[in-house]
C-alpha cells in the first residue's frame, strides 16, 4: 500500500493533486488518484472502512460504497470539501449489500436527487426492500448494537436503482466502468474496473489491508465472513480482478494498494489456509467432535496465529497487540467458515 508521500505528484491526467475546491482536505480524507478520493467512514474505529468519491472531467461525481447511514453526513461533507454539490452526484455504487458497504445507500440517495444506484442484480432487491437484511442483522447484533453500528437503513427508491450484469460497461464522460461479478465473499458482489484510472474498486473480493499493518511491508488477508464464503470462487475472483490489467486496487478495508504481485500471492495463500480450515471444520463438525461454538473458538485462534506469525515475521514486535487488533476479523471469518461447513454438511446429508 502506498503512502500519501508517494502520491504528492498526481500527474496522471495533469492534476496537481489539489482538491477541486483548492482547500486542504480533512485528515479523514485523502486523494488517492486523479479525481478519486478515499473517505474514512469511521466505522467501529478509524481507517477500518472507507467509501470513495470519483469525479469525471465534467465535474460530476460518483460514490463507490456508502458505509452506513451514520456516514452519510461525512460523505456529503467530503463532497463539499472538493467543491461539489449533492446535485453533481450521478451514481451511488455499493459493491454488495453487506451493511458496512451499502447500509447508507438509501439515505445517501434521498439527499442526492440526481443520483442513480448501480447494483448487482442479486443486491438490488435488498436495497429496495432491506427488511430481510435488517431482520437478520438484528438477530446477530440485537437492536441496540445494530442501531449503534448502522443507524437507520433507508430503502432505495426502486425507480432509481439500475442493475449491472456481469461484464456490463458504462461510459461516464472520460470515465469507463466495467462491472465484474466476483463471487467468493458474497454471491451479490461486483467489482468496478475504472479504465481511466486503471484501477479496480474491489469491495471485499480482494481482501483486507489495514493501513496500520502495512508499515513493515504489504499485508493482505482474505475474508470469509458469513454467509456465502466459497474459496474456489474467491480464488477465481482474485485472478479476474488482476486479469483486467489494473495497476492498483481501491480496497474498502482500506485504501489504495499498488503491490499487486505480492497481493496475488498473499491472497491465494490466505484462501488456501481458509479452505483448509473449512475442510477441517467439515470433518470435526461432521464427526461430532466439536460444537459450532467450540469450532469457531478454535478457528479464531488458528487464524490469529497465522496472521500474527506473518506480521511478526515482517518485523512487528507484539503478537498479543496484533491479536487484539485482529480479533474482530478473526471472529467474523471463523463464523463464516462454520456457517459454510454447516451448509456443506446439510448438502451432503440431502444428497445421501
């Protein structure tokens, strides 16, 4: 992952790197390519989840990701900071409907009257009617924590939602989008290849790369959060992203990442490890050797050791501090693997 210092000369299209308004950007916002801005949504903690603002050569704007409704005020403030109004927003593009990516789509759409939401065909119905998403999330988090994390989930006006099929392209002045359906993390996930920037907005299909864990070299890991984890499809999605010929990716978790050769190796190794954990879970749960909870606990510990061994090998000192930093991701990944193992066991039983 590159640093701000590496991007002082954003001259890819003759842009000096200054925001459109000429004013200094707040510390929670960064220009990461010509006409592309990363906005820290302060979800759970700083620099965990972001959204992007993309601007074309006509001064029109697009949001890629929205985070939650609690982030909408910040997203609109970021738009103002680069000298643009809400009326300049043409597109709102969540990569998938997990609530840290699309929970704010309806609320943002209400406040950007000219915008259209571009969605995966399997995601669109949940954006239009989020009742099922809300119900399932409240079952996991409880009502109080749900509201603290996500605020209000506002439905999107159906007339302003447009679905994008796999391989669909969209011309937007000097910007050229190609939509890639990328299974593995979620069946309703797409990535957006923007040809002018030669970069891909990857959602959760190209792993997680927190900025504070990059100081001793690149560090990415794959996500297996519930409920659609499919390691074979996830491997294919990593390769499909790189086969665009892009020279950078824009991660939702978190920021621009340039070392794509290293990323390919790390993500495939990470997915191989998660697939081994899945196979082990199918075996132990199928044999009655573990409950779902004991299996999740075991998987969490194995994941934390795998990650901290990599990071301490890179030069980090405190494995306990690293485990504390990554425990939420380990818990989510472990939950997704146990869910996938249970699904595989049920399928095997049905097929007899």
